[in-house]
């Protein structure tokens, strides 16, 4: 299901130039979910108009130039693809990870709609201190059982132990080549 397109049509938010579904008050740090039902429901207030205006902060911020045009993402250039979704070795054609171990939020961090957005109090969504910007060398130094224990109940399991070690190694290689 194309969740963002559906969310826009459902009146939950507009699609920003960074491709994200943005709620005018809550910003874009939102997960989308659906319930499929044949219950007759009341039609809501309609679509929320585009709120980007002349802003292009997200397009300029992307470290891999992944936006082909506003709202058009080349997923093959997005750091999220290479640190979250891809399994196995990273090919030489993969973009630089720019220090990102798992996913990337840079096109959201600069968005004015996220500056004042309220933070969730949901316990499951709070960052775990041990995973808050960990040094890649510290991740590589963890033994298998230690890393496995830290991944328990975490979304980071999507990359898994192998994916996180691979990204940590790649970040260190990039740092060394830049030095
Ligand atoms: C595949 C996927 C990815 C891929 C490819 C993303 C992409 N843009 O295609 C990768 C791995 C790169 C990725 C990255 C991320 N993702 Co993702 N991803 C998905 C997934 C599973 C499918 C998206 C898809 O089909 N893309 C294909 C394109 C064509 O569709 P789309 O991007 O959904 O929507 C576009 C079109 O529909 C078009 N469009 C639709 N209607 C209209 C109307 C007009 C007028 C116009 C001009 C355009 C237009 O514009 C939309 C925005 O680009 C969805 C869940 C889902 N089932 O929808 C989550 C989802 C989109 N991802 C999500 C998130 C959080 C992320 C990341 C922030 C994760 C991270 N921290 O690293 C990044 C953000 C990257 C970015 N700027 O988009 C959330 C977004 C929540 C939100 N508020 O928008 C979703 C909805 C998951 C969820 N259930 O919460 N993702
Ligand atoms: S998530 Fe990062 S790499 Fe992907 S489009 Fe946004 S800024 Fe670019
Ligand atoms: S940074 Fe600016 S252009 Fe990008 S999504 Fe946010 S408001 Fe729109």
C-alpha cells in the first residue's frame, strides 16, 4: 500500500519535498498505519494543502543528492536503503554513509515542521542511551552475544548484527579515507 499517498488523501498531512508525509503540527516524525474495513465512515475535512512553499532545505541537505526532483527520491542513493534494507556486502557503487549506522533523517532534521513538533511520550519510541549515536568502533568491539542483547526488542534488528557491523566498518573506512 502506498501509505504516504493514502495518508495525504485521508487528510492526515501534505507530502513534503523530502517525500515525507508532514502533519502541520506534528511534523514528519510519524509512522503510518492502516486498518482495512468495509465499515461506512464519515468523510473527514479533506486534503491539507502543500506547506513547503519556496523552502528547499531538505533537498540541499541530503548528503548523497538522492532527490532527483522535489518529492522524487532515487532510493538507490538513499542512505536508508544501504543501512536498513540491503543485505550482504555493500557494492562499490553504494553511496557514502556519511556516519549513518542505521537509517538517515537528515532531510527531516532540517525541516521547519519538525522544529516545534511535540515529542512522543510512548516508552517504546524513546531512544535507548546505548544506541544514541554510538561510535562505529564501539559497535564493532561488541561480542556477538552483547550485540544480540542490545538488539532485543529494537527496530535495529531489521539490519541485524551483520548489517550493523557492515555499516560500522564502512563508516570507519570512510573516516580513514577522508583523514
Ligand atoms: C520502500 C520504502 C522506503 C525506501 C524507498 C522510499 C521511497 N521514497 O520510495 C527507502 C529504504 C529509501 C525508505 C527510506 C525511508 N523511509 Co520508508 N518506506 C518505504 C515503504 C515500505 C514503501 C514506499 C514506496 O512504495 N515508495 C514508492 C514511492 C513511489 O511512493 P511513496 O514514497 O510512498 O510516495 C510518493 C508517491 O506516492 C508520490 N505521490 C503520491 N501522491 C502524490 C500526489 C502528488 C501531487 C505528487 C506530486 C506526488 C505524489 O509522492 C510520494 C512521496 O514521495 C513505505 C511504507 C509503505 N507501504 O508505503 C515506508 C515509509 C514511506 N518510510 C518511512 C520512513 C520513516 C522512512 C525513513 C525516514 C527511514 C529512515 N529514518 O531512514 C526514510 C526516508 C527517506 C525519504 N526521504 O523518503 C515512513 C514514512 C512516514 C511519513 N511520515 O511519511 C513509511 C510510510 C513507513 C511507515 N509506515 O511509517 N523507505
Ligand atoms: S534519508 Fe538521508 S540519504 Fe535518504 S533522502 Fe533523506 S537525507 Fe538523503
Ligand atoms: S524542509 Fe522545507 S521543502 Fe523540505 S519538506 Fe520541510 S518544508 Fe518542505
